[in-house]
C-alpha cells in the first residue's frame, strides 16, 4: 500500500509509463506517431496534452518526447517578493539592491530544462551523466508504482525528486559520433548552430515524417541535403526539438533569434583534455545565467570544496551570434570539466560535473519556488547579494573570435601540410597544464620540429591568460585549432554584463584583447 504522503508526492511526478522511451530515443519516426504517443501519455497521467501556442516553425514536429516533472507547486509569473528596503547591509559594504521588474529574467520561472551530453561523441562524461539521470527517472517511477523504499538508492540526489519544479529532459546530442567514439562524424556539431548553417538544411514536416532521425540521415533522397555534413543535419534536428532558434522570417538585423523557444534552458555537458577544472561557460548579457553561474561557483568552491572552479564569459550578448548547441534554448549554460582523456569515464570528473550540474538545478529550482510562494524569507538572490557585494563576480573574458565559426579567439598554430589536424609545432612544456595562468610577451609558447622555441609575440596583448591549453579537440580544424585566450575580468550577475570601470575623466571599459590572429 502506498502511503498517503507518498501517493501525493507521486501524483506530482509525471514519469513515462513505458520502457519504450530509452535514453537513445531522441526522436520519433513521424509526427503522427508522436501525436499518438503524447495522447497515450496524457491518458496514463490523467492530463490533457495542450500544445504550446507559438510561432509556427517549419520543422515543429514533436521529436523530443521523454517527459519530465510537473511542478509540485502552483508557480506563477507574478512579481517576486516585494521588499521596501532600499539597501542590503553586509559585513563589507552597503550597496543598492538591483530592482527586479516583471519583465526581468528573474521574474519568470524556468521550467523546461534539457541536459545534453555527447555533443562531442568521445566526451563520455556527459553521456554518463544523462544516462544516470534517466536511471533516476526509472527509479522514481518504480518508487511510485511499487512502493519501493528509496532510502536504499546509492545516488544521494535524484534530480526529479529534489528539483520538482523543473521539467527535466535529456538529449544525446550526436548518437552516431558517440557510437563511433569520435568527436564528430564530419564536422564539429558545436559550431553548426548559426543562422547561415541552420538555414542550409531545408527540411519540411513531410520529410521528417519519413525519416527516423535517431537511426539515419534525413537526406538520403535529397541531393542537396546529402551533400552536407552529418552534423549539419543533426544540428537542424536538434534546433527543431529544442528551439526554434530562428524562424523563416528571421533576418540578421538586431537579434534575429526567436525569443520564445521550446526550452527555457539548455545545459550542455563537456569534458576537456586541458587542465580547466570546473569551468562554467556563459554568454554575456544573460542575467539569469550570470546569477546561476555565481551561485554554482560559490557552491562548488565552498560546499563541495573544489579549488579549481571558474566562470568564463563569451562576449556574445546576442543569441544569433552564438553557434553552439546551448544557444538553441532561451538560456544556455555549458559545464566543462578537465582534465579528462577522450573516450574515457573518470569517476572524479563525473563527480565534479554532477556537482556543478546539481548546483545549477538547485538554483533554478529555488528561484522557481520563490516565484510561486508569498513567503518573505531570504531569497536566493539575497543570498547572492551577500556573497558578492555590489553583484561583482570574478571571471575570465574570452578573446573575440577572429576566424569564422569560432566562439572565441585563439592563439592558432600552423598545421602540417600533409594533415590539417596535425600541428606543425607543439605546446611548450612551461605552459602545459597551466590553464588560466598569465602568458607574457617573450614567454615560451611553442616548439618546432627542429627544437626551436617560439616565444609569444604579443599578438593578443602584452599579457593574456590561456584557456584549453593543448586541448585535444582543438587539433581539429573544424573546432578551431590553437590555444584559447582570455583576460581576467568581472561581471555583474544582476545584469549579466562585464563590469565597466569609471574614473574622474569618464567611463572606460576594461582593455579588450586585440583582435589579431597569430602564428599562421
């Protein structure tokens, strides 16, 4: 017999009632079949499926089908807790509270969450994490159906039970590359989400109905599509089920990205061969993700006890300018953990990834609860104000991209004339594993085949900080060869923008890395 409290808890948990929906099934072979399955799902839960009203997208077929959680609370879009205090006092200083308006990203609950793994097929940690999440979904389903005692669960966190306000889904981003244990099949999937590239793939609903995107290309009968890389097709499929990111009427004027995609947030899990620790990568201009990164940064350091944790911010405030997978959602957040070899699962790397992921989900869930309650207790935003007086959070600001198709700038190296994926120089030992540390003009940088030491020539500034040093994925031309470059900076989590310093002579933004390429 299921207890009344447990029955009430289970009533708030919507889980799939069939084993047919496996982790690898990220799509349905037809929209008609998808509609039928949604109807069956609604019948099993007692709910009526009501499709979201939004601007019609040419590929708006129900491809992503694994359901998540319905909120256990009655959340609303109302204003957050009103407080008439003009200031908040902390031990170091007093600073004004940033107002939160009804149209603020802090005033809107985040419900639909997709966690992606396998964007690069040989980064197995992300795939492990989404498989573990699906195992937690199965565990919760069994607990509700069979009155199983969950105290025996070895995983202390079940994301569906601990963060019930979030409708969590998972996505195996590049199944073919994952099965082949390769970074990609033809080209880097995480560079394929620009408007120009997505609009190359002209696929209509009829085409999608005839194709199972999980098992095959959708281009066998189309000469134009068959000439495109596998990842170009897969990117459009992902954009369809998470977005849309663009619409047929989108144009490059202003921010052309569609403002109301299906997913509120897309979290992309990555590993790196470089010594990047736990790196939280967010775009400039997204206040909600900036606040989330500040929360995760503090929790990973002070509660989980990890030392090597940092925020990296790309200076790309417009979604249309980001060509990575996480930009398909309204908000995007990337978790990058290293060092980890490619095609390998390391326990401590999984633990670090899950620590960052759970901290992020906790922040979103706590904020949702605050928006749904009238309680006057201290909010998670107040907590951030105490931790970061003035809203200032340390970060690394990536260099602006120089080469087309890159998210940020790199110190590029020349490639072997016989193999574009083989560097003609190697990274000098003095900078190996020294990610985030400074590099100055004249410091050793590369070593040539004849043993000559090639110093840094100042092409990106007299002093820079290095990111992704000797990253294995950056040996591929389609990923952008070289070493990442950044400068130490700060952002205001209340606005999501880099801090602007002022003096008596006016306002001066911090020095931006010179937009030059090097060593070509």
